[in-house]
C-alpha cells in the first residue's frame, strides 16, 4: 500500500513574515523534507486592501485529489473559502465566535457608556 498523500500548507518565509506553500506531500514527512510538488502559495499577512492572497493551480490540485490525496484541516478551510469544496465546519465556528466576541464587546461599551451617563 503506498503512503498516504496530503495536500497541506508548508511554512516558508522569514520571522514575523510567514508565507505558506501549498504542497502535495507524504502524510508522515519530516518537517524540513521536500514535498512531492508545490501546487500554490498562501500569504496570510493582509495587504494594503486587507486581503490575504492565495494562488492555487487547480488543475494540479484536481490531479492530486484523483491520486487519493486528502486535504489537511487548514487546507480544507482554505479550499472551502476559495469555493473549491464545501465550507469547512470550523470556518463556521470561527465566524460565530468572532461575531459573539464583537457583540459582547459592544454590550460592554454600551454598559460603560450607560454608567458614565448615569453618573454625570
């Protein structure tokens, strides 16, 4: 049985400036071992328009999925956001938690403003 292949993110770049290569690699590869093929790249740092850039060769991605490769959890989320696969459930949970944190923050600000207005 051939070793399992996974589509995953491989960390590249410098300190405080991460860049990820999207690669097809053996599931149990060592951290600094080369991947089978680089399929794309992902820049998680927002640019001046607050965009995170992703470049994927979908033809090669389709080939590796045909060879039995499975996406890692991070790649599953990224491919779902790109519209290539269904949106990963973790993405929904992160969005819900961020929305709840924002609502809690707004409630605290309103309560603080109410106390200031009542105290004046």
